[in-house]
C-alpha cells in the first residue's frame, strides 16, 4: 500500500500527518506507526497524527507517540493538525475539532501561527519538589537552575519511570525563570522516551504551574523551548484555569509517499 504523508513541525516538535478521511490507514498496526516515525528506517517524527471525519466537528485528531501507541493530547500536534486541515481546505481561519481529551477550538493566522484552546485545569498537585497537573497529558514540572547543562534524558527517565507515577508514567518538564513572565523549558516526553525540542501540553503545564506557584503574576506566559518560542495565556479564578490557549508556529516541512 502506497501512503501519502505530510511532515509538519511546531517549534521543532515534528509529526507525520495523514489524511485518513477515507479510513484506509491500518490504525491498529502499531509496528507500522513506529516504523513511519523511526528517524533511521522511516520518515522520522516525534509522533503520527491522523485527520479523520467527525460528524459533529470539523475533524477528529488521532494521535500516536513515536513508539506506535495511541496517546493523550499533543498541543503542538494539534496546532500542526489545524494548519494541515487548512491546507486541505477543510477549514479557513477558525475551527472546532475533537481529540482524545475533548473539544478544541483554534484560530490560524496569516503568518501561520496557530492559537489552540487547551482543556481547563482545576486540579494541581504542589509538593516541595515539583508540581503535577494534567493539561491533556500528565506533566511533572520542577525548577532547575542550570538548565543548559542539565541531563534531561537521564533525569527525565528516572522521574517518568519512578514509583510516583506508576506504570502509566508522566511527561517531565524542567524549568528555569528568565524574567517575570518568561520561562525556559526542557521536556522529556513519554512515548518518545527522550527529550523533544518542544512539547505543547508541557509548555501549557509549565505556564500554569508557574502561576500557581506565584512565580509570575502574568496571565500570558512566554516559554522558551529548545525549538523556539511558545505563548500560553489563561484566565485564573478560584484556583481554576480556563480559557487556556497555546500559541505558536505550525510549519509545513514536506510531502511524500512511502510504501507500507
């Protein structure tokens, strides 16, 4: 079977995009998904995303980690999928779509920037060492002073596989404050099992965690990730975060065909 695919990236978080509105992609074959994401023997990506028909919204997002398994929400992937949907003339500037964590609204601007509404957050676990919250995917957030030289892969794996989070594990974010409303972030992603250049749900988690910790008074947070810059905004009331938006670039890289 010859498969047409599209490669997109959002601040270095890259994805294989497939138009599966005809339902022909072998969704249950995790080996094929993992091979397509493999950087040596396949196309290479942090994840694979199917765009599918949905009876009540513009489209459905089905997300796979690079290990081939379906996963929780991916913020950068969602933004890239919005750009992909626009290229297919499914949407114009605004859209509503369904993902594993529910409905999402998004706007794509003329410069290719995509603003994506994320889920509300009303449960935040704060300990002396870290913050844990779910922004569509589970995220561990902890402060680190020397972020540049920090061993993200080793330390992230230690936390991801620790008894704290059990078999399911967690994504892990290490954070350093740059100024009042700007933070640098490095993220270890489960399913990729390595550091990625960017993580959208991670950036969202960091922004909310920093506000919850009192590290910033701003409701619009700038995040410097390894692959570029993201912005997260929200409304906070009674320790509940609503109107959460993740904003940043979503860039088409190339189109191709591959035999599967």
